[in-house]
C-alpha cells in the first residue's frame, strides 16, 4: 500500500512539474548548485514574484527545500530526493 501511495505521489508531482515550462526550468537551474530566488530570476530573465511563487509551490509539493528558511533574504533552494527523481525523468525525455 505504501508503494502505491509513493508511486501516486511521484506521478502527481511529476505531472505538476511537466505542465509548466517555468517549473521545469527552475528545477534544472537548481539541480547543479544551490540558488537564491534572485539568482534564478536573473538566469531566467523573468519577474522575481513569478520565481518566488513557483519556488513556494515546488516547496509545498516536496520537490525543493529551502536550506535557510529563517533568513529573510538570500534563501537557498535545492532539490529534494523527489525533485532529483523528477529531474532525472525530465532529462530522459
């Protein structure tokens, strides 16, 4: 039963990321090294508010984690195990 729940959770998370080019891009950006929302905004050449919102959603879905949540600025994000699995599957496509 647990395996079924984990599989379904993975499928849901993968589908959530797959539906958005911006989510996919952010995952690929933070795959190699820790990044702040400002770093990601600069790399993507987009609005800070968009990046911040996507990171919040990815965090709520267990795909990324903030390493220094207590800091008001300079928060660093990395992929979780789930995020790495999703990245691996995206790279295979």
